[in-house]
C-alpha cells in the first residue's frame, strides 16, 4: 500500500483536507473488518448447531448428552419450523384425541394387559381389544410377560402411524408421554386414563418391527 500523503498548511498543521481523508480511511477500515467478521460468525454458529444435533446410534444427541424423547423430537421437528401444536398432540399435558390422564381414585375398574411373544413368533397383547365408555376412567395395568422390551401406547390411528414412523427413524427414542409406558421383560407399569371422546382408537407397541409383527389392538370408546 502506498504511504498516505501528508497534507499540512504552511505551519505544518493538518488541514481540513487531511482530516477528511483520515476519517474516510478509518471508516473504510471499520467497514472492511465488519464485512469479514460477519461471515466467520455465521460459519461458527452453523458448526455449533451441527455438533449439538449430531445423530448417535440412531438417537438424537443433545448438548447435555441425554437421549431424545418423543417430545424432544416433536419440538425439534415442528417447533423449529414455526408450527404451534394443537392440544390434541401426544406428549403434552392438554387433552389428547383419545382422552386425558385420569385420577387413580376415580377409576371405575382395572384392565390387565399382557405384552408378550407367542410360540409362532408373533408379538401380541392380551386382551387383543379393549372396550370402554365415553367419560369412563380406567386403570390399565400393563405387564411385559415376553422376552423382549415392549411398550403400550394409546392413540388414534394417525397418532399411532406418526409415532411409528418416528420410532423407525429414531429407534432409541423413548416416550415421555402420559398415554404410553415402555417396559423391560418382567416389568409392570400402569396408565390411568379418562376416555373423553367416543370413537375407534388403537393401542400398540411402536418399537421398530413390533407393530408389523402383530403388536397392536383395537380400542373402542362407546358413546354415552
């Protein structure tokens, strides 16, 4: 770069022309520095986002190292796109299509559900169907009597299909929903549920391959 031209008056002092020239040069330097810094900051932010969202062994690896739950995946997939979930989606405390979590003391009866594999290799629920009444609160006691891990998820057909697809994409995803329970062999759990809407629904195991092996059943909620 050529040296700056010194412009002085006859007494050696800088005149107005030099001051204006120096001011222009300083502004040019600042603008150049900003134009270089902004792309670097964007690259650094993109790299940080890539590392915090890296997939590990089929699950979403979050910054704190915990495995993704179904609620995390919903938030990551839909919340980041600006969608506002209606209360009818699973994983939220509001009312689901199939009803709401109930109070144990209000349960009118208990239904025992067994999850297992049969001798032919099929994966089944016993009973294979459940019938309740609209407005009824039921305690579902669920036991894994099989040799494999299983889960029990309540929902309508679209909800079941959506979560089945998510589980196929993220096999290690764990449900954090009030309408679901996941059990190791020999474990037991329960869901207390109030069925607020009449209609035909479904219960299923959404661990990849289990639904297709027969592990789903019909849930009928009769009108009052």
